[in-house]
């Protein structure tokens, strides 16, 4: 008997709520943060009253165009909206306005999996614009409550090809997509608030695909997939055939559970939405400008190119750039990008201070002050503890030039004692010997302190060391 193939293929369908002011086809407020009382942002259009007319939200179309560009997708200049017909309590119209196959707003494209290895990518099949359905909430008493604030919130649906083969691929893809849309600022992509919803399609050993729904965090996606891949492999080993069906992730029991059989597409009776004309978005495509942070991979490359790959520490520099991008702090990324635009600033030095210090501080320092400080670090004019101190103080509003004047007049007694104690802590053996009577070692410690702060007065340092020896 030959070895049974156990190749795992995973594709994803992501629904992304867009951060527009109003809904997809009406002027109701888009409360994507779920802050308002239920059923307060509603009107005859999003409640599906007969005779109402949907009007397409221009901003949502712009966001889709920008995202399609980042994903290298081909934008369709004449996208069509369709009706997807089905009955469900969260859909009083009896149909959802969505897009369908080649008529969707964009086709094809890809998203890289890694910053540093750009060969690994997941192909995108399609990007569609559609409206969200109402939110249904099950009470403990078994009643179903409906909140129509969510009905009509603009969604982008992203369907990938089944190009992911491991749980790790999936985790990377989702983190990258979330990073992209958050840096673009077109969605907060908060999974717990339902702004970034993931359905997983997974097949093992050439079997039919199984869909997993109701997964509410990237961590749950990982757990659900691990469980489902093992389950399917077990079935294949037993010689069972896996049929296409839908399961849901039970976060409490930590397993996937079968749901209804998946409707086939014919069940939905798609047909073009007669109330919305075919869009002509070619003029809009010319008009819409991409945001400066729309493509984090391109920005990463541009920043990486500022340092020669031959230079020692280049790998660390790339790691620092990746940390910066993955933090998804738009202001911090812009700050660093602008800092290294200055040719006087060494990107490698600046990246170390950015990641090790500035990143952990409450606010960003003024850009010009940061750049001046970095130039001083490059000239090795300042010991590390002083740079840290200065960063903190320029954030608080101090002026670097003033701090430098104080520095020239030498450290205060308190500052000096801190330095001395730090040096002693780094050299415990020498200090024990000094305490034991090897007085000559005092010169060793004075030298170390002077290295940390050239302005330190040797007489004062000696007094402090003698005091500590007596303690
Ligand atoms: Zn409305």
C-alpha cells in the first residue's frame, strides 16, 4: 500500500468592516465600534423597506481601490452589485447586496507572508464590496435579539487561494492583512468586535474542503486549525472520505462541530441588483491617492535600502524595521521614516534607539531634537545612560542644546553616585578586592566612570567610591 498523501491546503475568507462615517448604501452612522444603543442607527434603506433605494458609499469604494492596489489585484473599472438571496432573521430584505465572481471590484493579486523572504506569498482570488447583516444576539433565555445598527455596515470580503499549508502560514497571513488595513486606517480590524471575521477552508490529502466558521481571534484560528487538521488526518488514515461541509469552532470545548450542509451557490439565486447601476470607477481610480503607509512591505524595502546589506548588523537593522512595522503605530512609523530621510542620521543607529527606547516611552520626541541626538550618538559624544536621559527629557519638552550645556559643567553629585554604583555592579570581583585592601583598584574604577562620563571629576569619584567601600 502506498503512502497516503496528507497535504494540507488552507484558504481563507475574511470579512472586514470598513471605518467609513456612514453605511454602505444609506446615510446612517456606521457604528463599527459597537458603542451605540441597539437599533438607533437605522433607516428604511438598511431595514429593507420596500421601495427604498440604495446609494453606494463612495468612501467604501475608495478604500477597496486602495486595498486592491496594496494586494496587487486587478481593479475592475465596472463592478456590479448582486443580490444574494436567502432568508434569515438578520436579513429582513431577504437578500444581501454583495458582489459576485468576475463582477467584483478586484481580482487576483497576493500578499507576502514574510518581510525578509518575499518569495513566500498567498494569492488573492477576489475582493468584493458588500453590506453587513444585522447582529443577532442569543439570550440566556433562548430568545434571539436583533440589532440593525450593524445592517448595512460596509464590508470588504477577501477570498484567498488555498495557498497556505500550515497553521503558521495562516497566522502570518492574518497578521499581515490586519497590519495592512490598520496602517491604511481603513479598518480597526478588531476581531473581538467583529470587525475582522475569518472563515477557514481546509482540506487534507486531497479530500473535499471543510469550512470552519465563528472564529473570533487569531489565537482561536490557530487552535481551530490544529484541531481540524488532526481530525481530518485521522479520518483519512481510517480510510474515510471527507465530504464538503461546514463546522463551527467551539471555543469552550476546543473542538470543531458540524453545522448545516453548506448551501451551494445556486441556492442563493444571485442576480444583478436592479436598483444600483453598474459602477464606472475609472475616474475614481485616477483620483484616489494611496495613503503614505498603505504598503508596509514597500515602505520596509525603502527603509532597508538606506543601509548596505554588506554592513555589519544589517540583519538586526531589518529585524528592527520589522518590529516597527508590526507595532502598527502609524505615528511611530512616520516618525522613524522621516528621521532617516535626513542624510546625517545613520538609520542603523536610529533604529536601535527607536526600538530599544523610544518605542517604550509614552510619547515621541520632537523630530529635530531626536535627529540631533542621534548625530551626537554617532559621533560617540554621549554615554548610553545620558542618551536615555536626554530622550526622556526632550519628550518632556527640554531643549537638547540646554541639556548639553549642563553636561559640559559635569554631572551632579547624585548623578555621579548613580554612575559609580552602576560601574561597581558591573565589576563585583574587582570591588571585592578593593574592599579587601587592594587600594590600587580605585584607579580602575575612576577610569571606568570617566569612560561613562568624561566630565566626571576624579576627586569626587574617589570620595564616592571610598564612601561606598565604608558601607
Ligand atoms: Zn440606514
